[in-house]
C-alpha cells in the first residue's frame, strides 16, 4: 500500500474501531473562551500550577480570589500561552478565573481527548512557534488553523480516558513518592540530629549515650589528583572521575598515570564533591582516579559506619542548602567539614539506623522507577500517536 493509499488512522487502536480519522483545524476541535470577568471565584495563576504533573500545587480552598481574568468551567483546559515551553497546562474540575496569559480551551466533543492532544509533540511544536523574543507567546492564528487528525467522538472518549487515567496514576505515584521522601527526611533528622541532647527517637533496648565530636576527628578528607588538560586522554588505563560525571556530564577522560593508592577510588568508596555541585556519593563504578575537586573520605569502620556517615552528610547538605538564601555558588572547604559537629551512637545503634534509612532509600528508588515507568508509557502513547498521525496525513 502506497503512502497515498494509507489509512488515516493509527495502527494501535481500541478494539472495535476501524474508521478513518479526519483532519480538522484546531479551532474546530476546541473553542477559545475570552469572557473577562471579576467575580468571587477561585483564581488560577501560573504560580498555582505544578507544570511537571499538570495539576494544581495547592488545594482549591487555598487559591486566591477577587482578580479579573477569564471565566472557566469544569473540564475546561487552561493553557499558558506565555513561554509555552514552561508547560503551564491543567484540566480543571471546578469553576474559576484564569488570571494571566492563559488560553481557556473548551472541547467541542471530549475534553479528556483535547487534554491528551495538547500534550502531544505535534501540538507543542506548533504552540512553541511563538511571537516575541523576550516574552514569547503562542500565536492563536497559527495554532487555530493547524490541522490535526481526529477520531470519532466515541473513540476520542476511549483515548482521552486512557491518558487521563495514566495522568491520575502519575499524580498519585508522585504524591506517594513525595510522602516517602518527607518521611525519610523526618526520620533522618530525628536520628541524625547533630544538636542531640535528649533524643526522642531511640531504639528501646539502646541506653548508651551518644557522643559528640568533630567530624575531622573520626574522618579524613583526601583531595584527588589535580590534572592538567594535556594529561587527560580520550583512552587510557583508568577513567578520571570529575564532578560533572556525578551529575550531567557523560564525557569521560582517561589516564595512564601511576599514582599513590589514595588517589584511586574503588567501588563502595565514600566520596564528596565540593566544587560547584556538592554532596556525598557512594561510588558504584569501577576503579577510577578521582579529580582534585572530589574528596575521598577515609574513616575507621569500627568507630562509624559508612551508611551512618553517608546519611549524616546528606542531611548536612540539606541544611547547607536551606541556609544558603538561594545562592547557587556554595563554597565548601575541608576546614569547614572537619569542624562540623557530629553525634555518634555506638556501632549497634548506627547499624540499625543505617538499615532503616537504607530500606527507605530502596523504597524511594522503587517508587521513582514506578513513576518513571508510568511517565514513559504516557509519553510513548502520546509520541507514537502523534508520529502515526503525521505520517498518515501527508499526501
């Protein structure tokens, strides 16, 4: 079958649907509401939207009111036309006022399908062809005339409900993950509080006092190798671990240098990045030479366990960030680290604390994977559907 003879419908469909999909202008799919009004209804602004999950970031009762804007009804879709790449999109289930640069879109047929259509790369592509450089806005004249491939209203309902249920599952999974993270942080603060006097969270059978000491008395921070650029090779015996490799940089350099043993990191070593991005890491890769902007933390495992020290350093990082007043350039010095006070229980209690926090970490990781899988399924459906429509509509 040639491209011209291809059916205008995706391959992946709900059972029982065989009719072709038809091309329609966006303005024939959705009505743009423009009624400006000032009445006492909940106001929705950009700041009220969780753009990642396409939901409100607060309860309806906590929304402000009294501002002038566009009146929306239940099942309308608010699309943020200012800087559309910010993804300020939400399908509302209440009546209110959209305040700011929104399009209020109302489906002529199925609102859930319209919401899924707005999430496709096809729509986002055309919506992001914007006017204005400093304050880019979507162009309604362009979007409204764009052709989309649309099924019957009954099939729209099936597709829309599927995407909506996936979105709801994603929201619930995100909420569950957030709650687990909050639980872990709360328990961690209780168990690892460095200002401990009479700690309320203890294991009943443990009566031994906790000891306070400077971190530098029980751990040492060893700098990595300071490389010159000409010493870094594209191939070599040992990978050179740099700060960026922990975060976003997938570019690796190598070295054949024969160095003292303290300049190498092995799987399981506790490391700490201190330049630009900072924080503790348990190295999970092969033997590497670690860069100067990374410390390897040496400690006596008979005095403090790696799991306990790692959790303490993660909590300490959160405290540093909380006290940074939004600064993005935080300078961590070895002297600062060595002078930090740490409260240390006996080894039995350290092990129990470490096990509790490790179990919570595992549960958090499992729930992150579930969330990412749900998001991947949703994106697959949206992208695959869009690709099919683009391919089958071109004649």
